[in-house]
């Protein structure tokens, strides 16, 4: 059950990040705020990955 839950979580996060990326690419093409968006995206993705790894470590115990 934990494995299925983890797979679902991974798929959800991957889908969210990819849709966020697509929207962001469209926005940056029209506005030109590529650097600002890139920094925000890197921070968001980094934080999300940190949260996931922390949760996986807690499940492993």
C-alpha cells in the first residue's frame, strides 16, 4: 500500500511540475522574465524534492 501511495504521489508531483513548467515557458516567452521564473522554479523544485526525500526516510523507519 505504501508503494502505491508513493507512486501516486510521485506521479502527481511530476504532473504538477511539468504543467507548471509548460505554463511558465508560455509566460516567459510572452513577458521575458526567464531568469526570475527560473530561479523561482529551481527553489520550488528543490524544496519539493527535499520534502519527498524526508518523507521517504520517515517511511523507511
